[in-house]
C-alpha cells in the first residue's frame, strides 16, 4: 500500500454551517419518507481529543484564495437552481405535510422559534437546536414530546431539506461545492501519482455537511446505501487511499495504482472508516484511471471552469475572462510565416512607409517646381503690401 492518504473531515457544527447553506431540489431529489439507517448524530468525544494539540500555522498558497475554491459561495447558477427547490411542488408538499408536526413541538422550541417560524423551512435548524440541546443541556422544556419517533422524523425532514438544497441529479450546478471538492481531491491525488517532488503524502481538509452531501450525490453513493441521503453526524470523515501491489522500493506506474474510498459517519472512536464503491460500481477499490475518469466528469479545478459553470463575470471572474480574452487576442494576432510580426504591428509599419513615400513625393515636387513652405502670417503680409502698391498706382 502506498503511504499516501487524503482525508476530509466534517468538524463544524451543522448549526454554524447552516449560515452558508444554499437553497436546492427538483428531479433526483429525496423525500423525508425514504428510510435512513442512522437516526441522530452523536456527541464528539473523539473530536475533542483530536483538537487538543494545535496545528502549526501555515500561510495559504496563493491559489487557495481563488474564487473557485470557495465552492458554492457566490455561484449564481447554483443559487438559481437551489431556489427552484424552494418553489417546487415537492417542497410545498413536505412543508404542508409537516406543518402540524412542527407546531406540536412549540413547547420545546418556543424560546427560539415562534408559531410563524416552526415550519419545514427551518427544518434543519430546528433539528439541530434540539439535537445540540439533547447532547449538552441538563434538561429540555417539554422533553416528553421528544420520543424516538419524533426525533427520527425531525432528522429525516431535516435531511430531505438539506439534501435537496445540496444536490439535484438533473442540475449538477447545484452541487457546485461537491464539484470543487472533487477538483481538489483529484489534484491532490494526481500529484501523488505523478510523484512530484515535495508533494505531501497526507492531505487533510475540513468542511461542512452540505459539501459532503453534494459530493455523495455526484459520486452516486446513495445507490450503495440510503444512509448517504442523511445529514452527516458531527466529526464525520471520508478518506481516499492510493493502494498498489508494487514493492515499496519501486515507483508504481499509474496503471499499477488503485483508489479506495472510505467513510466514517461520526467520530472514528465510535464509527470506524468503511469502504464504499464510487460511481455506481460494484467494487470498493477501483483503478486510478477509472477513478480519474469518474471524477473528471464533474470535478472543477480552476477559476475559469468555476466562473463558466456559475455564470459569473465580475470579481475574480472578470480578471479571468479578461486574461482569457487577451490570450485569445494574442493568438489571433499572429501572422503565419517566419517573420513572427503580428497583424497590428504590420499595419503600423505599413502606415509609416506610406507616409514616408507621400512626404518624399511632396518634397520632390517642391524642389523641382521652385516652391517653398512659408508661414501663413508671412503670406498675408506680402498680400497686403501688394494691395497697397496697386492702390497707390491707381490713385496717382
């Protein structure tokens, strides 16, 4: 096995991540009636232990500040797609069908949500409020209302809402955060496969549950287990391993390398990493070429691709479009042949040559005809003197 691993972990509380949530849905969406194997997220003892040792500070690479690395933030087309879910018939169905259910929980949540806000629209934040309180609070108002069935329905409704915000099979742009994540994964692993000098053998990233959901949808993981429709538990992680049977002292070729995807739903102290097949395949371990081809179908790894997908033309995208236009203009300006002179430069040279020829002809005519250039004022004085002489002659 190659000693190389890319790990992505969910550490942010979903409540905090909800501020960055995007609206979403349509065909290929998931309804809250679909069964899920897991019910509620658990506490984070393993995560607390991991974070006791501070990580060394590292200045971000210049490329990390690019617009495309922000995933769904500011992606116009993704927002439009997501808003489609909020105006869809299925959203209205779930909203109306759960209204009485959320109103019945007002004794539990009325310190935060009133009658007007206790709806499916706030399904995730209501679920998260109750879930966090169940973990950390000594007591909860009217806790007798929170039966296992009620808590399970809270989770399923929240999962349906967030899944449809994060992914839609017929509108891939809605999963822009997952597309960007795929680009980062592919770039990181490609550098390892190419054995580029100085490439880290271990990569770690931390993100929000919405990005996980977007990637799960793009990678067709719900086909393996309906659990992938649900909101990830706190401290969940997924990993991508590069594996090979080539001896350790031999550099493997790309065709000798395979990839294995693993996922742990929750802190690893309670739920160990398990391997799952990607892209609807039957095997959990696939060849590097198959993995690369599968990821390349939806991965976004540069600003220009992100801008085109999102329909953005301002900010970073404006400079990206200008740069691309300049490159196109430079390539179009080149003239065939060995001179290497562009068309604009050739035009300037031609104009100068023409001007020199005209001036040369004009000088020759003046020289041969005995003509010379004089100031306009001098010419006017001569003309007035001529008139005065003629008048005196007449008068005399």
